[in-house]
């Protein structure tokens, strides 16, 4: 079975600081990768996804993520965070074949201070 | 609002009672998923439907849990004889028909928060 690790459980940044949230997965086969965001009081929203092609993918609100296959990683980045980025961020993977279930990491709570 | 909707948004029940949650997917989405999320954790997969067929069930889905999608549109998740450990957020997601990236992208509803006293 696959698993997802998000090493940073709680990150506190000041506005304009750069952000990088780690995500590593364990699975021997091919996967598709996602980052979801949950703003306070709102439901999970898709931030970006990787299926194939350029391993550097761009999402909404200036976020990007890089898939490094050799490291089984899919880290999320943003060059300059804003107070409105305060939210919980979840990395998720799904197998290319077989089970259709998303496997989520435990999430990273980002707090951006003005 | 054309997103995934869930009802009720909150449910408080006493241990031993039965509860039922409803999920309405995005129109024309043929795949529907149920997840459970507890505090401090990411969502955990429970079950998955393609149209009316329940194709996958997690080991988390004990015999007290049952899910249906009788007409391939909305779905219900019932928990019988609730236990305090069932307290969680129950999330529903849907994805559209198609191939590859299209059908694999899941869109989530707001969830039903269950508290078992």
C-alpha cells in the first residue's frame, strides 16, 4: 500500500517569506500527485496536480510543485506568501492503475503572520 | 452552487444510534468517493462508486457502515450503532467521466461533521 509523509506539521511564516512544504510518498509503481488546500472554514480545494510531462507544475494563487521521481517527492513552493495563504495543505497520491483511492498525508498547517 | 453538496453539515448523536449522511455529486460526475477525516489527520478513503456500482471498500468500512448510490446520482452513508470513535468529518468527493487526468481529479464537498456522545 502507498503512504504519504508530510514532515512539516505546523509552519509559521511572515508575509513575503518563501514557502516550501515537503511531501514524500512510498509506492513502487507510478502515481499521480496532488496538493489540496483547506482554508479556514472551507472545504478541500485542488491547488495543483501532476500526471505527466514537465515535473514542475504550476497551480493556482502562485503555487508550484516539483515532482522528483528519484526522491519520491512532490514539494510545494511559493516564492512569497500572503496572509491569505493561511490554511492547511495536504499532499495526496493515487496509483496510475488499480485502486482509485487518494492517499493523503497528515497535512501541514501554515500560518502566515502579517 | 454547482459543487459537491453534503447534508447535514453537522450531526450530534448518542452512542448506539444510527445516522445517515447524504452526498450530491457535481452534475454528471459518475464517480463518487467517501472519505473520513479525524482531527490532525488527512482524509482516509472509505469507499468508491462508479455510477451505481460500489467498486472499492476500505478495511476502515466496518460492517456497521454501509454506503449506497442506487441510481448513480446521490449517495448515502449510514453508520449503525454509532461509537465514540466514529466521531469525525465525513467527506464526499466526485470526479467526472473521461480518461486519465480528467477522471482522476476529485472534487470535495464541505463534509458532514459527526459527534458521537
